[in-house]
C-alpha cells in the first residue's frame, strides 16, 4: 500500500493488491440490529456474524490471506510428528527472529499460559508498557501481579508523541529498587499496546530497557502479535530505523528479547502462534508443557496447513508494502473523523481506529460503561461491530469494587486487505451521525457478569429505553434507508 497524491492535492491510501476472491456481506435493518443487540446482551462479542455488516471487532484471525499463502496450504506435509512443514516454519522463525528454539501453540493466549506457568513464581511482578486482558489474567492465575510503567504521555488522548508505547525507564528503575530484582519475573513489552490505542514503542526505548534489565539480571519478553504495525511505525517515525529494512529492524528487536511470543492470528494472518528463544533453560521448561496443553512439539495445536501459510505470511510481514496497509487505513479513518470534530486517539496507532468514549459521551460515568454503550449504539446505527476497550474490559477487584480503566475506547479494527475506503467512509458517516445525537445514548449495567474476562461473554442491559429512542431518531433522519 502506498499514499498517493491526487491532482486535487489530497493524499489518500492506495491499495497495492487486487481482490480475486470476495465474500458477500449483508446489511440488515436497524430494527433487526436492535433486536440482535438485545439478544446479545449489548455485548458486541455475542452478536452473530450473519447480523454484522462490517466486522471491526478485531484483526485476530480475520485478515485476508494472500494467494501465495493459500497455495502453500495445498502442499503441506500432513503429519502428527516430524512434519516437514514444521521444519520449514522452524527455519523461517530462525531466519526472521534469529532465535534457536521454537515451540508452536494454537494462539497467543496459549503462549501466555505456557510462559506464565514457566517463568512466574507466586508473588513476583511483571512490569510492562501496558497490560492486555488475557496476559494479565494468566499472570494473576499463576500468582503474579502486573505493574504498568508507561510514560506519562501514554494516556494523553490527543498527542504528537510518536511512541506512546514506550516504557518509562525511571519508573522501571524505581520498581526494581523498591521490590528487588528477584521479585521481577521478567519485563514485558507489548508491540502495539492494544488497550491504549495500538501505540508503538521505539527501538531506542527497547535498548534502554534492556540495559536496565541486563544490569539487574532480569529477563525480557516481547508479545510480538502486533509486531507488523510496530515495525511500520519504527520505519517511518524513528530516525535510526529509516535506512534499515524491515528484516534488519526485526533482528535488532529480537536481539533485545530473551523470549518472543506471538499470535499468528495477527502476525502472519493465519490461526496459530508460537514462542521462540535462545535460552535453552527457558525452552526446556516450556517444552514440557506443550504436549500437555497444545499438542505434540511439531504442531502445537496448529494444522500443518496453517503452518505452511504462516511460513509465507511471516515472509510477507517483512514486506513494507504489505505491513503499511493497516496503519495507513487507520490514519485515513482517523483523519476523516477528526475533520468532523469526533474525539479519537492520536497519533493514529495500529490495529484499528479508536474512538474516545469519555469525550464522546461525557454525560455517562465510567460505571455506566460508556465505551460498551457507544459500541452498541454504533452497531444499531450502522451494522458495524466494534470492540469495547475500557472499564467493561477490566474485572472487579477482590472486594467487588469496580476498577475504572485509564481510557474508555471503542476500537474499530481494520483487518488487513479486507475493507475498502468506501467501507471506511460509510462507518465515519454513521459515527458522525451518532456524535450529533450522542445525548440520546445512555448507560449499561451487567445482568450476567463472569468473574474473569467478563467482556467476552458477559451480558448487559440498558439502564433506560435509550436504544429505542436512538432507533426512532435514526428513522426520522434516514427514512427507509438501512
């Protein structure tokens, strides 16, 4: 993908691929959307995909595969043990990350489970630039705690800081001084800081963090699931990376990490995941758990067809013209929303465009789950399914109190090579209409609330009849239109 300047002077993203296989989608009526939302308990995760027009819930496992990936799947060596396809994948991991050992898993949270069981002792702390929901849950289940040591700029909604995903070095030093290095299980980077707008970290910050960890004998772990976005931002935003190839940047990142894990549902556009390391001791600890939780060591819960596609997908991840599509589409959507005065996270990050639900719905307290309410309202108004990334995505404290999230975001993921700019324009138009009518949107309250990861399958109800009023206003303004 490239940014092309039109004769008018406007610069827009231009897809560097063509569609050869398409999938039909449908747009049901607003009345059907309201009924579907009620059935789903006002949780967009529980919507049936047949009722969704534009699925912007996530980019996990829903990116479009390339023709070369599909072709590779046809020649996979279908074997339970000792598959040649696994050997190809293992070799590709060594080539791209420069790590000696590789263990496959069925997806990213499976890797989190294996790493947490192997590397965390009860009472230990895992400092990180920001938590992810499943990561935090696995750490806590294994007796650890999470300490977020992001920079002060990270939580500024509107910002020009290019690397809001950086770790604060002073906070890291202070944490080690307070608790002692033996209390630190490892320091974790998340490429893309999912919950604060997909914001990247810099290579320089990684080097500074690694220097602190080396001084104190602390291991470093990277969640590379959203690495392709972070690589793009390093390449275009960091002076030291501008003249480096994507492969060269990847190897420099890898050299700073003791362990790298990833969800191939994001990195490589297939279903699967894996862990790689040069540390034989860590490898041997984790290896014992793979057959117990995932499958044999040469498939780890992945089909060999997925492995074959992942080999190609990892190569494509090293192609700048492939990895730049997501961030450029997100930047374009962010630009269009900003032009209409709609509050969004800036600078645009990876994974998706993020609406600031606090500013969008200032009349709702966080205990009313404004991001969840806005996601529900957007679906009713448009058929587009986004994801709540706010207080609803947290879980209650042991005493039952509600921890308020740092941010209340609605993430509109833009899976790679899936949507067109007309889809973006339609969604922006419906968001703009919602913003004009934002006073109609009310709060939500749980009536089925799981204790862990409640945002996945908990159910809520509106506190008033605001969804019906929103639908009535839609019909008033749009008539018979969908």
